[in-house]
C-alpha cells in the first residue's frame, strides 16, 4: 500500500492490481487514450483532416479531466462528431470521478472499524455502505437529472431570448449543461459565455449546475436527507457548505470591486450586471472554467485572487478540482487550534485525527510544489509573464480551464507539461488521499473521531 | 500564554509583562521608534533638511529588521551621522534577534522537563542552559569577531584593488561587513555591489559573512564543538546545515543556468564570473539582500526562483529571515513520512513531535497568507506587475531587501504596508514559535524526543 519506499517484490506484484489509487489512475489513462484515438480520426475535425496528435491528446485529457483548457477552438476546429466525443469524454470523466471518489468514501468507512462505523451511521444516516450498485445508480440518475433540468432551462432561453433554431438551442443547451454540471468549462463558442455576460437566464442555471456538481455527491446526498438539520451534518458537509458559501461571497466581492471600473471587463455594465458578472467569475473560478468576461483583460489583482480560488477548488468527491475546500478547511482549523494552544483540532464537536491533518498537509504541499514547479518551467519555456503563466499552471492543476489566452500559443513541450499537470491535478489529490487513508492503521479511540475526506 | 482566545483578565494583565513574545515585539518597536527619531534629525541627512517621516520610519524599520529595502539611497541621502545610525540599528537588530532567539532556545530547553533536559545535554553537549550572561557575551564576541575579520578582508581589498583612501576603505569595509554578517543588505553604493560583480575578493568574504550569520548562533556553537562528529549534531543543526548546502547549490545552479545568456545580467561575464555571480545571487537570496547584478533585469523564472529561496530563508536564531530552513525541513520530513506511510516523523533517529510539526505548519501557512495578502493589496494599490510586487512582498516579509527597483516609487500607503510586513516578518515567526512552544504541555514520553526550533 505504500506510495514510496521499499516493499517486497511479491507484495508490489499483488498490490498492483488491488490498490484503488491504481484503479483510478489506469481508468483515467484508458479514457484519455481512447479519447485521443477517437479525436485523431479524420471525421473528428471540421476540415476532415487528421488532427495533430498533441492537440488530440490535449483535448482528450482536458475533457476527461474536466478541465476545459483548449489548444484549438472547440466550436470551429472539431466536427459535430468530434464535439460529441468531447461531450462523452466530459460525461465519462465527471461520472468517473464522482463514482470512484464516492466509492472510496464507502471503502474508507468500512476500514474505520465497527465502532466508528456504527457511530458514523447512527450519527449521520449517511450512504448505505453495503449497496455499491445502488450508490452508482443514484450518482448516474442524479447527474443526468441535474443536467436535464439545466439543459431544459438553457434551451428555453436560447429559443426565446436568442431566437435560435430548435436544433441549435437544444444542442447548445445540452452541451453547456453537461459541461457545467461536470465543471468542465468546454464551450461551443470561442469566447466562452462572454456574449451572455449580463443575462441571468443563462448565467444562473450554469452557475447552479456548477455549484451543485462541485459540492460532491456525498455532500449533496447528506444535504438532501438532512436539509433542515445542520446539527446532523458530517464534518465534511459542514466544511464544504460553509467554505463554499464563504468563498463564493468573498470571491464575488473581491472580483466585483477589483474590476468595477475596468473598461475591458465590468466597466461597461450597469451595477446589477457588474454584480452578476462578478458572481459568475467567482463561481467559475471554483473550478468550472467558463468565463463571461475576457480573462486576459482582468487586472493583476483579480488574476491572483482567481489563482487562490482556483487552487482551493471545490468539494471532495465531486466534479470540482483543486486541493478541495475540505483540505483547506482542515488546515485552517489546524492553524486556528494551534494558535489557541489547543492540543486537538476540533471542528463542530468532532476531533480531526492527526493523520487526517497530515493528509491535508501532504495534499496542499504537493499542490503548491506542482504549481510552483510547473510555473518555473513554463516561465523558462516561454516569454509569457508570471501573471499569465501562474494562472495557466494553476488552472491546469486545479482542472479549471480558465486562461488568459496563452494556451494555443504555447510550444508543444509546454502543452505536454500542461497535459501532465491536468492529469496529476485531477487524479492526484484523490488517489493520494485514498492511498494515505487506506494505509493508516487503527489506533486507540479517545473521543468519537470523524473523518473528512481531504483532496 | 494564549495568542488568541479568552483568558481571564487577571491573567492577561500579569502575562503582559512576562511573555517572551511580547518582550521581543516591544524591544524591536522601541528600537524602531528610537531609530526613526534619530533619522528625523536634520543632521541625519546629507542636505541638512529634516527627512520625511515615512522615509525615516521605513529606513529605521528596514535597518532594525535587517531587511535592506530602502526608499532613499543610503549613500547619498543620509549624512555620515545618518549612516552611522543605520549601522548601529543594524547591529542592534542583528544582535537583538540572535540573542533573544538563542535565549528562547535556552528557555525552551528548561521547559522540556528534567528528563528531556538531561538527555539533551548528555546527547548534544549544547549550550550551558544556566549561564545566560555567558551566552550573551559569547554571541556579542562571536558577532564582533566575524565582522572584524570580514571588515579587514574587505578593507584590504578596497585599499589594494580599488586604490581607495585609507579612511574610505575602512569605512566601506566596516559598513559592508556589519551589513553582511547581520544579513542586512544595506550598501553605501546606490547600485549595491554590482561594481564588484566578478571580484571574488569582495564577493567571497561578503558571502561567507552572510552564510555564517544566517546559520544562527546555536548551530554555529554546536558546529564549533562537534565539527568532526556529525552524528552528535542535533536535529536543528543537521537540518540547517543540510538544507543550507542544498539550497545554495540548487540556487546557484538554477540562477546561473537561467541567467547564463541574459545580456543584462550574467551574459557579459566569462564562465567563472557567471558562476561567481550566480553563487552570490543564490547566497543573497537567503536572506542578505546585496546584489551584484541588476535584480530588475533578471528573467521572470529567476525572480520566482529567488522568491522561493527568500521565502524559505536561513537558519533559526540567526540574522536570516524567512520561515527558516528548519520549518521547511520539518514540513518536508512530515510530507515524506506521510507518503511512506509512517505514523511518526523521524529525522536522523529522532522523532519530531506532532506539536513541533503543527508549529511548522502554522508558521508556513501564516507566512504564505501574509505574502499573498500583501501581494494582492500592493497589486491593487499600484500599477506594477505581479513579478515585481510578489518579489517586493516576499523580500519584505523574509527581510531580504532585494528589489526589482520599485520601492522608492511606491505610494506612501504601500510603503507603510511594507513597514508592517518587514516588522511582522522579522519578529513574527520567532515570537509565534516561542509562544506556541512555551505554551505546549508536557505529555507522555515514548521515545527520546528532540525539539528543533522552527521559525
Ligand atoms: K473545469
Ligand atoms: K536582509
């Protein structure tokens, strides 16, 4: 079960096929490979010529990892078939991460031992731990249901507000709904959603899909059960809900204030329009990747604020990326406890075990390391500014997909670096968290402990 | 002893005069206030006019906190008296931090309890814990001794190599030696040490003073005693020596490679000159603040690499700034142990207690928070780029004193922000570490534990 370090050869061999971390990595690699092959078919491009292999690999990785960075314009470069492949890859990637992460939660609960399990079930009435097939079915139904509702809302708006033909409205509605719920950020339009910047009938359904998809299935499931009784929520749900609200409010205020008088972004809008666009930008930073204003025209303080939001990301076991709000929350509480001189880290009458804190630390440090290394390398490879390169690296690592516009101009080796970063950013925190948590030994029970997934 | 949180009023009142953290903060504030008053005298400026109060405050803070950022040119703006005040403030600040930090180490060892103390003494033959006056005397003698040797070397070089007059050579030699040993980075020359870029007889003594001063007194003391027996070194000494060497080598290689063909920095030099200048830049980033090439002309990847080196900083209980290599090392080992699946964090046959790991986490997180907040604020206050502003904020927080050249152009409220950042960066990690460590309760002994100061 070790990530690193010496393990006897026989154990390595048997572990290879059993460890969930490897199952996740190889499933995603398989999906990327299949996607690359399909996008390399001549029929996948609008011109009918075979796509460049790096472009196909980049697009497939970006779609499976629900990132949304693109080296070629989705709407004009790919054919209808190519776009369908991308949509399928997004759906597979989004469902895959949700399902695998939720099943890992189940697996982790099983390993907690009888007493903890009993307490956890009694306390939170969370997912039935034995019903794996039921869990998968619920996730699929929930995803498709949300996507259908948002697709219907968007289609109606495109029909009524923009007088699109029925076929076009449905296609645009479905594509953007799937892309939004899976936090993928792919758009048919080269300028993403900038044409709808002050249209709440497009912005709000997209934002709602992004937020719900980004909460993560375990949290949504628990919210659905105990909507009115927050005292029954698990630490994971409390942290996720509180931090989602806090980051959305803080992000909206910061971005709206910073861009208020920027003529190239919010400047031309009226006050409600500014607020809507600021809110939308704040939602998309975590980590959906659509944009309704030109990211390249943002002020540097807005770019850095967005970098921070992107790095933190969304909820665990959902379609959002980043180090996750739970990781951020556990570290924040650890810091707070330390400054108060408490020996234990408590979140709402529950003690976060030290091993859980160390996992959060590991995920955050490796994330900072990955983004810094990639930024340094990209700076050396290109002539772009730190603003642009840090944004691009953070966006790739946190699978956000926003860009200041440099993605298509990057040299091929920089694109390969981003591919690695997207893949590592998507499966890294999850596999790391599961590898670390599964390996952990049970020790003494002092207080009823409770685990929150970090990463 | 709490930093935050509710404490009975009587306890707050008595604690106010006893807590070492408050002693440190108020000593430094007093030194800054005295320095500001002296630099506000008309006699302190070359023109004979009263200096602007913010400039006086900025310079006094920069000197006491041994940072080296300046809003006015040290050599031309201040009179001989003003420069002497600055030199005195540097010496007071440098000796102050060394003495207070070393005494805190003593205080901490006392609190460890008899058994741990016995083990620590028997094991490491470290400082005699009862002899406070002796410790202070040794620190003063050691500092003045190092400064005298370096001043003599520099004076000889200025006399022989640059044909300066005796008075000028001695003055320049002493000023730069004191500034170097205290990691202050103040220079008489407006362009720092760029005129000596390829002169090893100036660069090497300055680099040696910076490195020795930045190791910290406890480490130097232990090295002097057990030079040939690294197995007897404490964790603090091992971490400090290993990481100092590793960061110097990595920094030299990275900066030399990145700037090799940059016509505005290393480009015009021959190969040994490039290596010397790269080495010098790497030493100065941690966290001395002299420069032999124009920082504003560095490539963006070099600036970011320097940011990282500056943030990590030098040794604890020395004149260097940053979060300190011990903090960085403890976090690195915690990450490594976590990835190997070990429940304890071991460094060279010693277990780092969890409370120690949490202190390192707190210091690093607060440091990242301070630099990010300051960078965001400075970006909003000015029109400078992220490159420049991140560098300036990191340089101020880590009390480095390097600058891309924007310090003097900043609006006054940005200068006030830098003053706060320098002060917090200088006393923050130390007081935080001591506040956290002193408050900690003794619990069970499992293995012989050993403490390394972080921050
Ligand atoms: K995305
Ligand atoms: K300095």
